[in-house]
């Protein structure tokens, strides 16, 4: 964890972890534990953990210190309450969780709260998990969990596996005969002479966990795992109303939703998990541009990439929470594979990536797939995926949780190099020996910045998988010695090379920007030389001009104020700063195009309140292949701009479903969005 010795260190904390600052002055000014401390404690424990600083106040990104005159009293109150089950359901604080920090002669308390384990969640207050007594972190605020969310957490807490429950009034007749037959044939082929091969269907199902007897009650019947694995779509939806499977192959490395091949629940096949796997896996590996290996004259069908894709598909199936509203979704594009399953992870993503722990939500399903050689042993699946991608020197797979609008987990496997070829050569030419002497994480940071035009803490952490505090220290050191500049603060901080142009709303909508020409931005146009006098100056003639390696933001020529803004045939604003047009004024759109947008937005306008996933789909459709300002979006879907931003746009942007036209001005009232998926 970052050592706090200055205000700058507080900035590092704010970038790297969930941070909450509380003045904790008390009525007498001597210091007291704030009443809302335990709400933040519950929220952080139920989300991703974090740090609460007592004796610090943050307003608009500025920190002020209010020294605690009696820190021992606060510490005692904190420990006593944490151990009181009538106030807090779980004490997560260890010996080193509460730390007294002194700088500038002032004392504050740092309280580090870990993410609660599955068996501890939900962490709730006042002896009752329901009725608003449990919280989560949302937009740097503490939000009450709904009773439904709490009940799902309690179910996760109580059951090591969610798929071993015996289903009343379900029987073998509810299974798809062909699915079970093909599974049995596959198992017999892979395991010649296996004792299970001679069993009747019911006994075979009992052997693999699809049929079970409760010895305490005498009840026997089909398990949830058996129904999901071999059932039919209509019967499965009787138990899981939101059950949905979807595979799409998209033709281009673009975020559009057009597909050329699809497998979904359309009534043409059984709709169970086993058949979904059998249909989708061959499509995933078809045309894979990975050569097969030959060992001892024998062709090896399983390359590391094939193993990784097989494991990823099995993972998305066996780790899904089929009670959630989100669907199982798999997408194949020329540049990447994406896997999304309903439900959050049972262990933190960082730990899952290391393979240190394993906590499968559906253990019987996991076993059933392993019986036919699909899926790895517990804990080795994610490392197999990482190994497969590393063997091709592709970008590190991205694994993340998304909590809005529904709980889900996303794994992205990009078949792209970490950055375009030539980027490292350019940096070596500009920075000479200084670049070679940098740590690997620093060189990676500079390469990403040159490749993408900007860098954030989250982006670097995603690609290097270093500890968040190490990422913060690296970025601040690069700024300190002059390699990068910083704008903004906290988790919104953006790092660039000196001289990189930044497009603002004024550049697109302001009268002073009309008619500007474009100069192509190349690494030459970036002032890459560190500003520190101790560093070797760059030579502008060393770096070859390469538009393909340039960041996307153009450097712009002076404006011509006499030119009127240009619009396309639909009435959308054309800007030299962006490739896509802007819907910035509905009154300027053609009647035909305005009607098309109104048709897309018909549901939220005519029905008022609609499910969150439906509204998301409408927003993505409206923003496809164009930027739409927040005010125009709000008008189209009949919502208030700030309500729409708070409920959908901000979260969709963070989850990379929407892309901002002005990423350095995320809260500007003129912000515009385009679909990114």
C-alpha cells in the first residue's frame, strides 16, 4: 500500500483504490467516528474494498487536513463496533488495517477495508441484511443494495455450488434425448471400457451429478445442473426466466452489432448448455490463423490458443449465475473473442488471473464438462487462457466485473499485439539510452501513450496487471522526470506527451473552431523529449513519420471564422476533429432521419419505464456510427439529461460500451457518445 507522507500521496491513493475521506471532527472537535463510516465500510466490503481516511476532507479534488486530537478514542470506537454483531455483520479489520499517519505534524487515521469473501457477503448493518442495511460502492458513493441483490448474496454465501439443488416436479422426460445420447457417446469414446457406459440413463445421470438423492429427506430428482446441461429451452426457462444464450460472429474488427453467424435460443435446437458448447466451439476455432504443431510426425490438434478458447467457453458456461438478468454472450471478431456471463466473480479478478484460488459457482456443471475433456482442473483454467494468449505475444486478456445495469463478468481475448510494430523503435530513437534504462512498466506506459495518444491509470493497470499503487507511482515518476504530462486528477487523470493536442467541446461546437484544417499527427509532431535538463534531448529527425502509429487526436491548423459549420445529408454536424458525425441539434436533422431515430427510441417514449437492458439497447442503437450529445439523447428517449447520464451513460462509458467524444471533459453538458460495442 502507498505510504502517506504528503498531499501528493493522497492523489496516488485516489487513483489506485476506492478512497473515502471523512473529516471525523466530532461535536466537540476532538475527533469522533462519523455516523456514516459503517455505510462506507459495508459498501467497500461488498464491492472491491478500499480505504477510508479519517481527518481528511476532499472537495472538488482538493484535500484538506483536519488533525485528530484524540485518535485513540476513534480507534477504540472503531474496533469495538466492528466486533459488535448487532451493528456490523462481519469484522474484516486485522491488526494492520487501522494505521495512524502523521505528516506536516498532523495525525489522521487510515482504515483499509478488504473485499469481503463470498462467505462473508453481504456485510450488513444493524443485525438485518434486508431493508436497506447493506451497501455497495457506486460512482464513488455508497448505495443501498436492493433486497433481491442481498438475497442472491445470501444464496451464494450458503451454497458452495448453486447447481446441486434437486428440482421438484422435474424428471428425465424434461431432458433432450439427443443431447444426452451424444454426451454418453462422447464419454464412452473418450473413456473406453468405463463402468458408466453400461448404466441405464437414470443411473448414468446419477453418476455424473445430473440426478441426485437427498439422504436426509429421501427426496430424489433432477438437479439444476442436469436441467441446464441436457434440458430443453422452454423447460429451463420455467426454472430460470432470464436464461439466455447468444453467440455472434461479426465480420469486422469494429464495434458495430452486425453479425454474419449466430447461435441463439430460436427454437431450432434444444437450447441447453451442452448443445450450446457443441455448436459454438467449432465456430470459435474455425479459420483460426494459428498453425498446428507436428510432434514426432503426428499433427497436434490442440494448440495453446485452441486450449484457451475451449477453456474460456467452458468458463463462461460453468461460472454463470442463471438467476441474473444478463445473458451468456460470446462474440467472435477478426481481432478478438469476447465472453460475458451473468453474475459477478466469487473471487476478485486479480486473484483469479493468478490462479491462486478457485470457487466455481456451478461445480456439478464443471465436473460434467470435464468428464468429456472440456475444461481444466479447478484453478488452472484462467492460467491456461493467459498462457495460450502469451504464446502468441498478444495483448494480455482483460477480465473485469460490471455491476450496471446487471451483474456480469467479461473476459476479452484480443488477437492484437500490445501496440503497433515500430512504436518501441520510435521511443528508442527519441529517448536513446534513457528509454532502455526504464523499468518494463514505464516503457509499457510510454508505448501505450504513443500508440493511443493518451494514458490513464486504469488503462495501464489493465495491460500490465501490476498492483494499483505501483501503477500510480510509475505514472507520477514519468511526470516528475518529464516524460509525460498530466491533466485532471484522481481516477480521471490523463497522461500524454508534451504537445499532444486535446479536442474539447469548444473545438467541435464553438464558433471559433469552424473551418479548421487538419494536419496529420505523427510521432514527430509530439514533443517527446523529456523536459528535464538531465535527460538527453530528442532529435526531431530520428523518428520516422508514421500516420498509422499516430494517436487519433489531430493537431489542428488555425480556424477560419467565416466558414459555416458543415452538415451531412441527414443534418448531422461534421467536424474535422472526429471521423463520425454529430447529432447535436434535433431541429437541424432531416425529417426522414429524425423519424428513424424516433422509431429506435419508441419503447422508452411510449412505455415510460422500461427494463435497464432494453434502455441500454436503445442508447447503443441511437449512438451507432455517430456521436449523439447528451441533451439530444435525453430528448430522444424522453428523459432528463442528468438522470440519463447518472443511470446509464456514465456506467456504459466506464464499461466501454460507449465512447466519449471528449474524454478529457467527461461531465461537460455538451458531451457526446458513440457506441463502442
